[in-house]
C-alpha cells in the first residue's frame, strides 16, 4: 500500500494519559471476508456480543458467515517488514509499506488433521479476528460504525506439522504463517474491549472453540424397525477412529427421501457401552421395504461432513 496521500492532513502527536491498545492474540478466529450475498462480514456498533451472538456464529449453517476460532496459539510473531524503497542518488525513497505477516505455533492438539484445517483456508478470501489475551476482539475500523476482520492475502496460508522429536525434546506442533492483505493499514487496527457494557465483548471470547468434526459411519443391522450407526471423530487410529460419545436422539434427524419424502420421528437412540461406545442403535417407526432414508446429525459444537443414506431391505 502507498505511504503517501495528498488527501490526508498532518496528524497531531498528543495523547491522553491512558492509551488502550489491542493486545496479542490468545486465539485467532477465521471468517470469510465476504458472505455469499457479497456483503463484508463485520461486527456492527449495535450488535450485542454475548453468548447467544457468538454461539450462533460458531454454529452458523451458512459457511460464508461462520466463525472458525483456532486453538490457543503460541510464539506469535505479527510484524510488518521494512518499507519497499527505490534507491536514487544514495537516497532510499519510500514506495510502499512492507508486507505484514502473522506467524504462530500451535502445541495443544497439534496433529496432521489440524494442519489440514489451516491449509483448507488457503484458496479462499479469508479474514481473521484477534481474540486477545485481554478478552478483546481485534479487527479493522476502516468503515465507520463497524469492526471488520483483518484481511488475509489469498494463497499465502502455510502450515507445517512437526511430529514429536526425541533428539530435540520437542512436542508435536503445527507452525502456521500467512501474509496480511496489502489493503490493511496499521493505523486502522481497532478493537472492542471486554466488559459488561452494551458495546463491550460480554463473554470470555477466547474460551470459545471451533466445531469438532464427526463422521457418520455406514449403517448396519438394517431392518424395517431400525439400524445401527457408528459415530466417530476424524482423529485416532486409521482403522479405529476415536468414538464420538454422548449423543442423544435430539442430535439426529431422519427423513424418507424415496418413494414418499417426509420427516420421520425417531422412536429412540441408544448408545452402546464399553467397546461399543460411540455406536448408536436407532429404533424407528416401521418402514417399508425399499424405502430410502436419510440420517442427519446436528448439534452445537460439532459438525458432520455429510449425511448417510439407508436402504430398508
């Protein structure tokens, strides 16, 4: 971005006794820069940032509006490079600002799957909020009356998974780096403070986590009266993923898709015990042979990548 503008007056250097600043991030929260309708994602001055507000954005069905908070980040390095200059007659003439980059390391929960989650952001127009150690939400005040997230330069997201290293006595870690858009100016950095006022962040914002992916396995034991479905996380042994436990009938919906589409009220869902934890037995109203059913999972804090189809024998 250019360093000079003929439309900007010289600014004053005076400051009040106490100058608040945006503190370093405890987590960063990714969001698409624009929603599918073309509007920029932002927080408006009249928004009430309470638990209901944050929870709704974390569990938003529209991925273009959804918030994706990272795990706790460590070794944060948010720096801007030196100005780009042109040398003439021994003078370095400022041409544009240097690139601002964000780099950090994740220790807690570091895994190849986590690295893949960061990589999934690389080809989209993404931005991020700073969830600071002081409970602030940091962003950009370039538009009056709103706080917008910091824009990320597309295709600069890079993550590296390092497994535990015995020789160096280091734990598993995921190292992440990306460039911040050249459209972002440091002077526009702004924040919403934590507090209890109407315009404050009224929750412990860094305590919120991203959704946990679950996978619905293949239905077995299918009869006209029910079926069995394993539900797993994407983590764990390749042939024995970590079981997703504790779900109830309210977390699932069932519908007939053929030949007579319509919702089906599940009679009961029972989770197995011991080695069968995470395996759910469904009892349903008697179906008809050749009916095709669709099972969907939905619960705050979790997300299933897809539904499963069940053919009644």
